[in-house]
C-alpha cells in the first residue's frame, strides 16, 4: 500500500486536489472548510480537518469555551455530511508554536480529544516544523511524554515534511528522527503538510519527491503538499506572492512550461498512489466472480464479512464467523449498515465491498484473505 498524495491547507474546494485533502477551520476566519468537507466526501477524498485558533499569530480572546465550541461545530458538521472514522479524521492546530508554548498546546489538546472522540473521529497532534519544534523546547517529545503519562491523549503524530527538510539529506535525517519517536512512544505518524522549496526548478521538484519517499518510509498513510493549486482569493488574508515558488498552479493555471512538465509527472503520482484499490480493477485483473452475502448464503464471502463485523466489535455469538448467513448475521449486517449510513438491506455485493475497502482498516485484508482461501484468480 502506498501513501496517498493530495493537498494541504485547502482553504477552498479550488485547492482540494488529490486523494487526500487537509482542510482548516479557524475560530476567527471564514475559510470555506464546510465546502471542502462536502467536496472531499462527495469526491471520495480522504479528509483531514485541521482545527485551529485564530488565523493570526495571537490567541487574544481565545477562551477554552470558544475552542470547544469550534470543535463541536466542526465535528457535528462532519457527521451530518457523511464523514466517518473511515473516510476522515481531525488534527489539532497547524504550526502551534507560532502562537503557543508547548504547555499551552498540550492544554488545547487535552480539551479537544474527549470531544472529538465522542463523535467517533481520530485525533492527530503535532503539526510543527521539525527544527522549530526542537528549538522551542522539544515540543514533539513533550506532548508524546504527556500522552504517555496520561495527562493528554491523541491517536496520531502529525508531522511536517517541509521547511526543515530543505535538502534530501536533511529530509532523511528528520525522517529517521520521526521514526524513532514513533517507535519509542508507540504512535503512528502522518504528514499533514509538506514541501517548502522552489517547484519551478529541477532541484525543487526532486526534493518534493524525496520528501514523499521519506514520508512513505515513515509509514505515513497521507502526504499533503502545498500548493498543488494556490487560490489567491481563498488566501487573501496572506501575502501570497512569496508562495508562488511552492505552487504548481495559481488560480488553476500552470505557472510555466517547466512546471507543466513536472505537474504531468506529479499528477500521475497523485492519481496512482494510494492505499485503496478499485475493486472492479481487481475483479478484472484476476477474473474474479464474487458471490453475494445475503440471507441464506453459505460461502467464503459471508465468512469474510462476518470477520469484518467481529473486527468492528459487533457480536455474532454464539456462531461467530462460520460462513453461514442466518438471523444473527443478518441483524449485525443491518445494524452495521445503519451505523454507516449505507442502504439497510442486509446484502453485501460489489458496491458494498468497494465501500468496505475504501473506508475500513481491515477491509482489504479480509477481502484478500477470502480470495486466497477460495483460489479465485487466473
């Protein structure tokens, strides 16, 4: 499985390119995070919603109540618009050390985690340049140790393969450092923001590819780079001219012929990389015909679905994953379909298998195990 590639800091749908999108919601900004959420869900892009304080570098007027209100507002909107823990998650405060101490950041993590988990989403924290985090008090190690002590909690350590990774050599060194944190504190890594070079040069484009390679080596399921397409209107709060060098496109137009050549290669990577296969392509490649899972069926597809239900915590006692579709299995499948806003008919066919593979951690594993058990391939 390869790392998904997409877009960081998608302030509007215009910027939401690729298989993964990092949207940003602020307490005091009208960024179009609602539109990006709807767009990502509709276009089957994996969504990371980054919850932030003020868009400026101060926290004046940001109370714990305002922070909690933003979290509830965003999470509620995500649920109402089709987000689940399978197609989306949250992250907390982009580059927090611009406006907070590491202790203050831990405080905001502590408020956010229980609220977000009550909606069923995973929480990422970190989101800082490697060098900045180390220079300003070893922030990554601090929040990880606070997590180990039980003072705060989060599920994923979000990192930036960006400004600190200004050469291939530094990229590899910081990746090794991040992997050591992941191993020591037993937490997965991910990349919510990447690339801070000159995309208009061969060196810059090569650096972007090196950063993707190293983030993949670290086990990151996502790689969000800036900017595949920079929308000046969406970033009107900033001086965007200094970011031209980062962008393949500005307002939907490729910058020049050199960048166009790089973009052709990059968009192929964007469209190719990703941990989710298309099930129809799998069927055609291996000549597979799949049986429906429905009342009365007795087949390995039923056993695989039962295993997935057990993986998800549903109760199939007293029979378990026995490959027989009876009343217990039907009740559990209908409950699972209802819980995930799917058609509640108790039937699993090709379209439902595709949804499972795209949205569930164990989906592809159980599907491939079923294919191996039955030997249904050319």
